[in-house]
């Protein structure tokens, strides 16, 4: 067999293998995407049914209240507490804000105490438009005192001596 014909056959086999691998990867991605969507939908349905069962067990008059009946102050307080409990529906994975919250929360867990979180927090406020009160901590600090209103930190003097060209951040907002 001539060398040129063998080269053409070898090239065709490699091209066929690359195409098959590409199709296999695309099919795997598609299958994974469908499976992930089904898992999220199933878990969301289970969670919502669980919360509905819990709320109806705690509020025997739930149907009457939903039909526009009067609501007592204790029932109103319970519903407020359920709404705020644990951020169960905080992520709303089917819209952009929910996916961003999920990604930035996950990065927060992975980057805890590494000193790499400030850029994420500022990006959430500046680029993605989250309210500063929802991104930065506020209220009482766990070890005493209160969180301040500041969203950035000053550069220490030692750092300024090491890099005399650094002039500081010109935007002090979040």
C-alpha cells in the first residue's frame, strides 16, 4: 500500500475518532444538563410541598386565610417567620439573581478566611446591583461591637512602603 494512501486512511480514522469523541462529549453534556434540571425541579417540588404541609399543620385556618378571611396577629407573626426562615427560597435557581447568589455564596464558603472575598462583595454591589445591606454584614458583631458602614479597607503603611507607586483606591464605594 502506498504511503500517501495509508496517510489518508490514518487521517480519516483520526478525524472520525475526533468527531465521535466530540459527539460523545456533547451528548454527555446534554444528558447531564437534563438530569441536573430534573433533580433541581424534583427537590424544589419536595421542598415546597414540605413547607406547604408544615404551614398548613401550624395554621389550621390556612384555607380560610387564603380565601381572604381575617388573620390574627399570632398567625401573621407565624407567616412572617416562615417567610424569613433560613432563606429556603433565596436562590430561585431559574433566574439570574438566584444563580449569582448561589455562586457567590459557594465562593464565600470556599474562600472563607483567605482574604479573597472583598472583590466578590464589591462586584456583587457594583456590577450586579445587589443592595449593599444584603451583601455586607451589618448589625452586631459576634465578638462584640457593631459592623461599620465601610465597604473597603485601608492599605497598611508597610504595604505602601513596599510599593511606593500605589496610590490607593480612588472609589471608596462598595
